[in-house]
């Protein structure tokens, strides 16, 4: 049984107990099922999660169960240079999501961030580094290598001499840094790990540096990433920005016919959000309207709202690897949608809950954005 000194569900109380009796805190966590330990980690502020993770009796069971984005937030809060013990236990899906969220700036790979993650995987051990390389898109790794090294494949020529400063791990592929001040420490660690454990991928990456065109490789890497982010509920920017489509004044109160607005299936959330933030309910009419829905309707409304908040995050170009971005997107989605809801409900003499049942949250957001001068300027007109 959990220690009576600890309030169930409060990670901060476990940490407080650990200051007095670390062994008791560990026993308290050990008594909880893995799902409850995951909940405690996710409900603890990111700055304090490392201390809580350090108390886990079996982190190898809890860390892979964290939602993908929460793992990314936690590693960044710890500092990538010190995140090795966390990344050692991360699943392949979490590893890929970390780079999808943090190693891109808009539609282009961020080579500096990619290098930082490779260093972090290397700090977790050569096995973790090789596993990360196998999980990531080879196109992304090729782009990372292209920004750091030039590569040559030894020809069948006994007189061939490697370029000055180049060196090789196996006598066939030779590489050297593009910049004189680059020691290639993490790149060499990556290549050595692959050479020893996955020669085919080692061969594939170095051949890619030699022969693959950068623009084409970027496009393929972008496509793979976009598909995965869509699976996590983050559409591409061109789709997300449609939520700001301008609704003409004469059409704002209209209710589209026969919309099945609450016919929304559950989907896997990349962040810990088992329920809508309770502290927002009293401030926004949208959440007050949700309270009067049936349980099934409220479940559908929850997923529809999270999907809308994700579109806000993407459309506003919020950094998806920042733990503050989703809460900011949730608050904006709730505020703007509530404004639209109040306008549509008043214009049709409806209770707000009935309006939520009849009008999609995305349309309500567009109406609210069209009314709200604080929202970004409209980018499209609705006929």
C-alpha cells in the first residue's frame, strides 16, 4: 500500500517524502501499478520529473509508457546532455517522435538540434545510439551527415590516395569534417556504432552522403515526418491554417445542415491529457457547455477539442517540443471557440450545449476568429 504520508496522485508529495526518507518514497512508487506511475510522472511539472524518475524502482517499464511528447518534454527539461538514463529506456516510437517534434524548424531539418539528440543518444550508450539510428529515417541522418562531413568511396585503384585529413573505419569509406573546428565526435560515435552492429545502414548512410541530392532527400524526410505527426494529431501547416478561414458577417450565425459534429473517434494522444484542464472550465463557455453533454458526447467533444488545439499549435507555429505550447494552444482554442459559440448560440436562440451538438468546434473557432481582432488575420474567405 502507498505510504499514508503521500496523497495519491501527487508526484510532489512523493518528492517531499523522498527528502525525508528516500527508501520510503521508492517503496510507495513500487506499490503502484505502472499505469499509475506513468500518471504521476506526467502530472509532475517537467522541471521536477527527473527527480521522480530517479526514484522509480523499474524505470525501464515506466519510461516507454510515457506519451511521446511527454518523453520529449522530460528529456529537454533534464537537458539533453544529461538525458542519457531516460533515453536508454525510450521506445523506438518515442525516439522518432522526439526528433519529429524538436529537430525541425518549420519544414526543414534543424541540423544543430539533430546533432544534440545524437550526442544524447550516444551518452545513453552505443546500443541506444545504434537503435536510434535504425529507428530514424535514413534521409534525416543523411542530411545530418551531409552538413558535417564529405565522404569518398575508395575506387579500385591501387594508386588512390585518401584526401588530406580524411580517415576511415574500414578502409573503404573515407570521410572528413567540412569545418576545420569540427571534431566529429558524435558523428564518429554514430558511424562506429553502426559499423559494428548494422553495416548495411552504415553503408546506406555514407553512400547517401556521396550520391543523394539534398533537396530531394529533404522532401522525403519531410513527408515521412508529416505522416507521423498526422498520426499524432498534428496536421501540416497548410491544412491547420484553414482554421483561420474568414467567415463573412452574414454567415457567422448559420448552422450547417446535417453535421455529425460529435461523431469523433478516440485517437492516441502524444501528450498527457486525460481530461480537459479543470481550471479552465469556469472561464470559458465552451467547457461549461461540455459539462451538460452525455458521457459519450463529452468523450467525442474532448477528442474534437484536442484536435482543434493541435491545429492551433501548428497554425501558430508554436514549437511542438516546448511543454508550454500545447497548454497555450488549448487556452487559445478555448477562448476563440467560446467567442464563436456564444455568437452562434445567441444568433439562433440556442443553449450553448445544443449549439455544440450542432456546430463543429472548428467552425465555431473560425467564427470566433472572424469576430476576434486579437486572432491572426484571416487568410481565406468562406463563401
